[in-house]
């Protein structure tokens, strides 16, 4: 048993300056996720799921919101290596103290079903090389909005912290006496690693897991992740980066419902010190739709079908309206409110929970979802009649409501406008629905209605959404502002990819919205009604890669993609935004949309002619119609 | 014990309950779809599942109706209000015991502990089936009050 030595210095030192957002690594089990800094501190973990209450909330809640640090005792220790082990979710951080090394290996156990294991299990192992190393364990769980300290008792083999129906236990081998909120010092020797196991029991008894067994479970998970990633298309360019993004996307997908959470955090600021702090622990149908194409493109068909199944199941309560965002269970998001007393990341207040965008009308969502279904149909999957009924409902709504102004993809909270991107996505929704109808039953009257609406949108966008002076499509009717969301233009089939309008729009966005280097702003600064300024929007840069690749500018696309890969944090993770002057990651982290856009960009580099391919595949799909009719349906129950 | 009444009115009451649930679903009040949840025990196709699930539900409803009829026989005979009271007990058991147990036996329903290897696609109902919408408990209570009330009323009328 280790005798712990209390120390108070580290807490004071850590409180002074927040770690950069990009300093954090992601640990996850596909039900919830933890963010761990390079000094070994888990500063964010919500339980029992992504949108649960934080037990470690220091990242945005300040020093009293709880942390769980395991690392070197001396602040002089330098991180010399930080990586995920192979293509797995196990994170490894190595510190150097002279000739000696302290290594922290950690992961959350993802596969617990069918076994007597807690649903949340975090395993952290310290090992030493080259001699004994002094380390520190600081365990300070605080629950929820008020940072409630736990009722503490010492169990048979673990420390147990309780808050009513929630309990967290911390076991250690060799045994270590830890008191919450009181850092304990230990010495790690090369012949004896120290393994800490954190287990969570929520509305169920705690299940104690022996540290050796827990470490074995991590090894089993590693083998599973390696097997899962081995199934990813070998011809994918920049495969390592794409695999890390796919793994991140999978880690951020809530397995019990199949819902991809936008990010595991709330209120990491887009403008440090400012008010642009939002809760992203929700699911945007747009992200799930992009995920369908991303997973399908790399050969992960089950995941792609799972996303579509979730979309159709979750949207059921509000059909034919497609909600802008949903909870992990497909419920309406909670009313947005501000957490009182939360200091925010780097003083960025308010810290918000809930999301006020939930009640907006956004036309583009329908386009993303129906296009995702079309991608599946293109790949030879026939939709269940119920799925097709739901999609027809969405298309009917688009045909009816497309002339209305909407909040647009950027969810601006001032007045709705006639966004060109939204109209284009409305066009996409109807176009793809009509294409799906080539192999699925559709009444002639409904088909005529969709065709008429699609053609009307096209005519209106070409006249009112294009600025001849700028030679570019614009952000909204009558405006001369540009919108980086329009970079999806060459993917739609709305215009020929070689058309001057497409090429000039891409160039105009690249010039006018450039944030320097490979980065782009999503719209001109100061046009969103919020105080302060935001960073460059990373998904837009990946959309630019896609646009360049699809319009035959492969060399430019490759160059840009490589430059963007250099902007990832050392673990290959991306936030939503980036400070163009410092390269600091901004906003919630890591971000599903950015990683999904990265995968799509890699796919565009692999298949630059995809829009044309789509037409060809569609024709092929029609030829296979008879065969498809004989084959069993291939998506999931909605 | 009124065997003929049980045989006929059990079917009527279960069909009525199903109709109430489907109406609530179409009105956007809940995503709880009992025919789908039961039918996907035997097939993944939602359209076929609903047909199979409807008949499974009729059978299950008939078994429950047997309990109602036996209780009526033991107490003061069937009345609509006694049926409704039994319906209240029935829905309490369904929401707190039966539905939460379903992920343990359903091959296509994920559990709240599902991990990346899970191929189950039906979402688990969660506490009081709230995962299927916040109004789900209210809808289920009304449907079961109607079930018990209809059964009691029809058996009383014989």
C-alpha cells in the first residue's frame, strides 16, 4: 500500500491559466466522453451519458467544479510524447524527468454489454521507465450545476463518492489512500505500475472492478478498435488522419440510440472571454446525414444505416417538421439557460445548457437528410416503405415551405432571411427525393408537385441569389455578402461543376472569406448580431477541399488538405473553429461536424469525379431496380 | 368467470388500446409503437413487424384480459371503474417493469449499456418509456384506462 503525502501546490498552479482547448485529448466509450489535458487532468466528464451532469467540470466551471489529475508531481516534467495507441481509443502521455519517464495510459471501456460491469469505467495506468518517478493523484469529483461535493465512504477496495442515486468509486492497485480534493503523492517504480479505476453507478449498484481486470478490458477494447479500423477502406488518402476522425466520430456516437453528439462539451468559447458559448451536447440531423455519407464512403455500412435509422426514429414526434437539433433520445432540447456562478473557460461567460436553436426553422436540414437517404439508395440499399413515407413527408414540407425565410445553417438568432444556401438545400431535398422515386413508388401528382417546386427554386436562386457584379452566389437574396456554406455547390448537381458560376463562387469565397493560410471564415465578420468576433470555421475549409477536388483542381485541394491536417491538435483532433492568428482551437471540442467534413474531404480526394459518378450510379441503380425489389430491404426500422 | 365475454371483449379492448396508442403516435405525442416493438422480435422490416406485432399484442392483451376477468369474478363483478383501476395498475407495471425489461430479451433493441459492437437499432424505452417522448407515460396511462374501462363496461353489459 502506498502512503499518500498530501500536497496543495498543484491546485493553485493549475487554477492560474486554463489549458488551451487543443491541449485536450478525448477518452470515450460511445456513451459519454472525458477530456484529459496534457498534464493528466480529466477536466470534463459528464455521467452517465454525454448530456448528463458533469462530475469533473473544471474545464468551464473553474477550480471548484472538479477534476481528476494523474501525472508527475513536479511541474518541471515535460510532455515528450502524446498519442493514441495505434488506431485505438487508448491515450498515452509520456513525461520526461531527466532520464526517467512517467507514462500515463488511459481509456474508457466501451464494450460493457452482456457482462457485469459498470456502464462507465475509466481506467488510468501510470508506469515508470528508467527509475522511480514521483507522481500525484488529485481526485476531486463535484456533481452538476452546483459543484456538489460527494458523501464519501471507504468501501472494501475502493473509495466511494455518492450523491443520491449516483455513485462514483475509485479503486487503485497497489492500494492508495486518496481523499477527495486532497492531492496524494505516490512514487511509481518501473517494476510496479499503478492502475486507477473509476467506476460509475447511476440508478444501479456500483460494480467494483479489480484494476487488473479493468486493464484487461482496455486491452480487449483496443483489439476491437483495431479490428474496426482495419475494416476501413485501405485506399483512403491520408488514411491515418481519416481513421482518427472516423474513430472520433464513432466515439461521439451514443451507442444506445445511434445518435452522433455534436461535441461532448458545452460553452467552450468561439471567442475567448466573450459570449459565444453554446451547449453542443445535442444531435444535429445535419451531422448525422453527413456521417451517413462519411461512413458509407469508407465501407462502414452498419454505422451509416444506423445514423439514418436514428434520424428517422428521432424525428418522428415532430414529423413532417425536421427538428434542428434533438437530445440523444430524440427529444426536444431543453430550454436554453445560463448556469449561475460558472466562471467559464478563460472567463467566457455565460456558460449555457440547453440550446435555443431548437425551435428555429432551417430548410437546409431536409436537404442533408434526404441526400443521406439517396446516398444509401445509390449504394444499392432499398428503403423500407415506412422510411420512404417519412422522406416523402419531408419533401412535401420543402415543396410547401421553401419560399419562407429561415434561420439558415448558421442558426443566427436575429431575423430570419432568404438564405441562398437554404434554398439550394431545399432544391437538393426535392431533387434527391425525385431520384429516390425512380426506384420507389410515388404518386404522379406528388412527383409533379416536387418537380415544379424544384424548378421554381432553381429559377429563383439563379436570378435572386446570384450577384453578377461579384460573379458569385451570395449569402441571401439582395445581399452582396458571401457564405462559405455555398462551397457545397459543386456537390449538388445544381450547376455543372465546370460552370463559371461554380468556379467563380468558389474563388470569391476563397478570396473574401479567407482567414489566412488554409482557414476560412463562414461569413463576413460582424454579421451575426453578437458582440465580439469568432474564429475561422474549420468545416468550411474542408468543404473547400471538397469543392476544389470536385471541380478538377486536385493539386490545390491536396495542398489545402495537407495544410489543414497540420492544424489538428497533436492527437489529430479538431474543434469547430480556430484562431487564425495563433492557431488555437476554439469552440466545443472535439467537433463531429469538423471530423465528418475531414472524412468527406478525404473521400473527395479519393473520388474527385463523384457528382458525375452519382449520375452514373443512379442509372446503374435504375437498372438494378428489379434486382433490388427481389432483395430484402436494407435500412433499419424508423 | 365469463369465458365468452373474455374471448370477445378482450380482443375489442386490446384493439381499442392499440388504436389509442397509434392515434397518439400519429398526433406526435409519443414514439412508443407497441406493434413495432413487439413485431421486431420476429422481423427487422418495420412494415411486416407492425403486422406481426399487432397479432402478438392481441395475444398478450388477451392474456391480460384473462387476469382482468378473473379479478372481476373474484370481486364485485365487472364495472367500468374497476376495469379502469385495474388498467392503472396494469400500466404502472408495464411502464416500470415490463418495458424496462424489454432490452434484456429483445434482439433488436439496444440497451442503455450498448457499446460500439451493438447491432441493435431500436432505442431502449428508458425510465417510464420517456425516451419515446415526454408525453409517453400520459398516453400509456390513458390507453390502459380505456382498455380496462372498455373491458369492464362490456363485461358488465352482458
